C-alpha cells in the first residue's frame, strides 16, 4: 500500500470514528430527560424529544414503547420540530426527571392550536398505559385548562423519571412546539400572551372603528375596503392563534375547526380589493388591475373548495395563492409609485413590512424556519405596523382628494362666473313682447346657451344653442358659440344668414363635438316671425285664437365638421295672444325613474293647458312639472334652456 493510500485510509477511519462518537452524543443530548426543579418554571422540550414517523398510522403505544416498529425514535434536533403538511402520524416521547422538593401538577402546552388529534400516554403502574385525548376535534369543555392552545396536566413522580408518549395526527401543518410549565409560570405567561394579543386586536379594532367612521363620514370607498380588509385579517389571525376556536366553542362544542380556507380566502380577496381601490390600479396600472381582478375572483372560488376538496389540499392551494399574491401586490405598488401617486409610498412601506413578515410566516408553515416566539407573532407584528401605515396613507390620500376637490371647486367657480357673462343678465324690453328665459345646467356649468340681438327697439332676435356633452368642455365650446353669434349683429334680421355665419366660424374649430342652434327673428312692425336652425328642435307657436300649435322646423343639419345640408328658413305671421317657445332637448328628454321621457307630447299638452300663464309663471310651472316627473332627483339628465315669449 502506498503512503498516500495509507493516509487516505487513516483519514476515513478518523472520520468514521468521529461520526460514531458524535451521533450517540447528539442522541444522548436530544433524548436526555428534562430535569425539573423548584428554580425554573419553563422548560422547552424540543431538544429533549424523540420523534417517530408512523407513515401508515398503524402503531400502538405498546408498539412504540417496546420498539416493535420499522424504525426507532430519532432526536428532534431542534427546539420546535416542524414537518409541514403530511399524512403521517407522529409519535413523540420525552422523559421528565422530577427533582423538585414538592409534588404537584405541571402543564404541558402545545403552542399550536390547529392540531386535530393529540393522544397522551402515561404508564399506569401495571405495565400498561393510560390514554387521554386532546386536540381541536375534541370538545373545548373537556380540556384540562380552558386555553386557546391544548394544555395537558402532568403529574410526574417526585424523585423519579416519568416517560410520556404523544401521538399527533393533523390535516394542517405537523408541528409540535412543546413546553412544560409550572402552574405559576404558565399563569404568568398566559397573562403576558393575553396582553400581547389584546394589544394587537385592540390596534385592529381601533383602526377598524376609526376607518369605518371615516367611511360613513366621507363615503370614500377605499375606507370601506380597508375596513373589510382589517376585519378579514382579524378573523384570519383569530383562526391561526386559536381564539376563533375558543370563541365558537361558546355556541357549538366542539366547533367547526377546518375553517382556515374560508378565512384565508376572505383575506386574499380583501387584500386584492383594497389594493385595487387604494392604488386606483384601474387608472394607474391597468394590466395589473386585470390580473388582480382574475385572482380576486379565484379567491372567491377558493372559498368554495372545502366543499369539494380535502382540507390539506385546500390549505396548500391557499398557501400557493398567497405566494403569488405577495409579489403581485408589491409589483402593483411599485408600478403605481412610479406614476408619482403619493399614497403609494405609504402602501409600499406597509407592504414591505408585510412582505417580510408574510414570507417568514410561510417559511415557518412549510417548516423551513423554526417555530419560536418571534415566528409565532411575526404576522401580528407585521400587520400591526401595516394597518397603521395604511391608515396614514388613507389619510394622506383623503387630503390629496380634498385638495383636488378644492382646486376643482375653485376652477368651477371661475368657470361658472365666466359662463354667467355668456348668459344675458336681463331680457331686452321690446314693446309688444313679454320675454322670460330659464337656464339650468346639469352640472355647475353646461353647454346650453341663449342670447339676443335687439334691432331698432321694435324687433328682437333670439338664439338658443346646445353643445354636445356637459360640464367644462361643453361650456368652453358654448363660449365660442357666444362669440360667433355676437359677430352676426349686422345680419340680425335674417335668421338664415345668422345661422350660416355662425356655422362658417364654428365648424372649422370643432373636433369630435357638434352643436345645434336655432335663431328666431321677431319683427313687430310687420308682426312676422322668421326662424332658421341647424339640427335644433322645432320652435313652437301656440295660437290663442284657435288653440293650434305650429311647429317651425326648417331644414338644416348639425353644426359639425361633417358635410352640411342646405339651410332653410320659415316665416309665419304673429297675432296678439300668441305664445312662442324655444327650448333644448333637456326638456323633452327629461326621464323619470322608470326611464320614460317627458317627450314632445308632454310638452305640447302642458303648453295647451297653461297657455294663459305669463312667460315667467309658465316657465316656473314647467320646471316644477319636470322636477315632479323626474321625482325630484338631485339634477336633471341634461342642461335645460327655455325661452318663452308672449305677443301682446
């Protein structure tokens, strides 16, 4: 054998010897009894546990105690053993060495409330075992201690070693963070836990109530979505830490325990809905908005999966959906943040905290990181910070909206004042004529317009126009109509020339907008009315002498960039007692709650019944009738303009 071969053999032998020494030493450490005394009240059992997987779930306590199994107990090797999702049953054994001066009950706590089945075996002194059953499938009233976690009373023999066996079976995660407590130490810890959980749920409740109040006050929908998200998060966390089980047991004992898919589905859907609403992804991140819409509906469908699938499969689906959700929400926040939307910075800060907390929690769920106090409460800490940051973000968002509304209101006041200058302040006084006009915009400003040309003191020209659309854009075009009409004063006596001149000016400036306009010229010397229009509604003339209604509707297409038809003009004689009405489509197209329009028939019927009223009274009664027809909704469906003229 060569020297190099000899060295290699000696090295391998040394490694084998080292392993043969280290492994028994580690087993001895892991399987060593937990020695309890009067000085300590808390003993984590992880490193004192022996663990045996029962894949076929067929072993009895006699089998595992006597070693009649395919494999032996292995050391846990961690303070909090966790094996993720499994169909196997698990056996755990540990030995308690009672070195305390006084005998008494000790408490064994499993800090994991979602365990379905726990069987505790202790020797009965006659070569057999006494079995006691615990877990979430058992009635809460049968527990040794009424606590959110399974807590089992142990009575180890003083001055001796007592061996205990536990059998675990679960459809959720398989983990058993076991701690042995003295009665006084357990009470102190329970008090501390109650304080922590009370603080956490107190924060959630305050944020819930505060934002619900804000929603009821400002009616801003993201506040409602945030309230629902907080509610879903609170219920989900209550399910995770056993409080929901304890709460439901007050009505149904044992309560339904496999509720996690329902709480998880509600939380995922709530997160998507709130994120869409808060970030306004419909506007700022349209593609991600559609993706979140799909996944939100998928979460709603996931809510129904426990009716068809195994509980473990449902939990794994929920975990997968959560892994997809976290990067998607983060991506949406980054995408919106790039647009400069300030509340998204609060959103990203909150979700950065939740990203870290949620990732650590999920890694604990799948047994990648250990079960300890920090990982137990990581979601509680993360969500506490998150809800505060998001509430601050909603406040900032509300301030931005308020400032924007104030800016818009200021601009609308300016626009309204400008439009007031477009509407004549007073009606021209012409002998033999009584004139009244009404203008009611659908919004603060509108696209309807009326104006006059007074010539010679005995004649009057009246123009009524309607710009397509509503609000500020229509009002801007209406100002152009005003200017174009004022330039036609030289030809005021010819309606065809007035409308034609306005058309030549306006159609060059229109893009995607159209205008209807009608112009009537009343010549009191000749007692004659001339009327021309482009696309506008007819002019009504009611004859007092016979009750007849004339409808003047000369040809003329809309004012737009489209090809125009020939422009016509109609003339009729006027008699004393005649009533003239010019109006826009906001009157005849006024709808009631059933969607029915007031229509030309309604207007003509009203005209016949109220023809003897003065122009002002006629206008006021007609507006009141339209309000009653629409059942007094907040506003009409369109701008309304009405000009009523009586011939004396």
